[in-house]
C-alpha cells in the first residue's frame, strides 16, 4: 500500500535507508539516499520492522542517477545502482562511521574498485521452471535475466549464447542452478550445472555439444547432491584428467615477486580479481620486516594471503576447512617453491582452540572469515597473537562486534581500511589492524 512521505535519515548496513513515520515506527527503504524526502510503498513487516521501497524521490539527493540495469529494483543482487559511484563510496563510508561510532574508531575512506561494472569473475544463476536468473530482493522468486552488468563481459557473452541454445535449456530443466566462471588469464568461461538427478548419457553428450557450439565456453561440469563433481566435458569429449582449475596472478610489488594461484571450480575465490590484488598488496605492505616472524592465516582458502605472505615471514601456518581449498593451498605452495608453509585441514574454531591449548603463539594472525565473523573466538585468537591481528572482513557489522571483543582481550584497533570489493551493492570489505596493548 502507498503511504505518506518520509525523510531518510541515513543509509544503514544492508543498504536500506532508515526513516521514521509519523506514528514513530521505523521503516527501512530500498532505493533511497540520505536526506531525501521520498514517497514509498510498504512491502512487508518482519519482527516489527517495516520494509518498503521508494516510489518517488520528492527531494532527490544530488548523487541520485537513473539505474543503468533494467532489472534493478527487481533482482536482489544490487542495491546502490540508483546513485553514482562516488556517492556509493560516500554511502559506504557513512555506514562504517555509524557502525564504529560507539567504539570511537574512524575508518578511512573506501578505496575504489578498478572497475565499477563488469568486475565479477563468476555468477550463480538460479533455475526455477523455465526462468533462469537471480532471486528477487527478500524472496525466493527468480527474476529472469539475459545479462548482468556487474559480471565480466566474457561471462555475459557466453550467457547470451547459452540462453539461445536448446541444448542448454534442456540441461536446465533438470538443474537447480548454473554457475559461470571466468578463468582470468585465458578469458575463457566454464559452466557448472547443479543437477537435480544423476547424470544420464544424454546429459554428458549435451555437455560436450554445448562446449563445442558456444563461443568462449571452454568446459562444462556437473555437480549434484547424489554425485560428486563430474567433468570437464569439452568440445573434444569427456576428459576427467583435464582438470578443474582456475588461475590468478598476484604481484608482490615491493619484492618484485609473482605468484600464480590456482583454485578448483568448487572452491572459493574472490569475485573481484582487480580489487583482490589491491587488498593482497595492501596486506603485504603491512608486513615489510617480518623475516624472523611467524604467521597464522585462519580461513586461508587456497592461499590468497598465505602464499604471498610466505615470502615475507619465516614460517606460515594456514587453516582451512574446505578440502578443495586445502588441496590448492598446498599445490600453490609447491608451485611457488616455498618451504616454510604448513596447511592444516579443519575449522578455524577447532584448530585455533587446539593451538591455544598447546600454547602455540604467532607474531601475526591473519583472519579472513566468512560473513558471520569469529563469534565466540575472540579470546582464543587474541591469545594466539603475540603482536597483532590483521582482520579481513566482508561484513562490517560482525567486524564491529568482533573488534569490540578483541579490544576487551588485550588488542587495540589502529586502522580500518575499507575496499570497495562489490560496487553497486551495499557490501563492504574492510582490512582492520589490531595490535597488542
């Protein structure tokens, strides 16, 4: 239903504009900017919080623009396309300032992404009946798309070809999702289909035909709940020995070293390759004189930080729970000809607690946890670090919570540097440095 106008006070974590109605109730609005007076429509109420979307900006912010994506406001992926890129960075700075106000911490200005569009090196499309696309905001309904402006152009080119392919549409009828992955060095694209049933000979045949007929598509994989990853299927047929790896080059500019990291299609890698390079080099710049020091990298993945940092530290221990990531971290260490790395398979929580019980200590601890952060682990991690913690966070709310707990356990936050890893969205990547008091 339509309502009277309200004035947006600020943008909060999550990308919503916070406003107060005449009855005193708070309403969180999509498609808003701070200081605007807007007309809006209510969409839902959850736990006494009202959610709505702006229908008209009655006094638009100077940074407001017409969103370039035709799906914006329907697709739930982007949340800030209604403002120019410089304004997006300002919005994110204000979100961080607000979250860290009580701790009297002052984040630096976010560092812009090398590309504000076309930066994602992978996307996951949901399949719902004959509709292929992304979830609607706050919904499980799928919005069909033909292009995604934040995906790499090579991915969009392949997607548009696939959507015209009867072979692809036939495979989608028995799939829940389709992932498109870019291999950064080659520019080729790989398709992984999440199958709803065991593979049949026709599926394998279609996979090979699809790779042969789709320009830019190099490999097709299948994955399902009842079977492990199968592939690749290529124009030359099914060749399980051909591998499922992607590659990324990282440069240590100070030491003029080059590292080539690989990861498996089912493993994790950062979606914004250019900004990831900037973050890695920023962290390397924090560690300029550590040859006699030890490093613990918790949630190390395929070694995104561990491998470059091993050239700066005397010894590096990486901890990761995912099998695919541990395999690639070990492989990347061998490829870099390192002899000072150890990778431990296990959850960050379990391994850190064991190391703490064993009274093992490290000069520096790097944390790169998933969105939930390190709840309940602050005291243990603080005990593992002799000198400092470098915390790479993808959620500023959990980062604020965790920094508060770490500061209660003998550390002091000395810097907060945000990086805009996800332009056009509300998500913020932040590198926090904490030192022992």
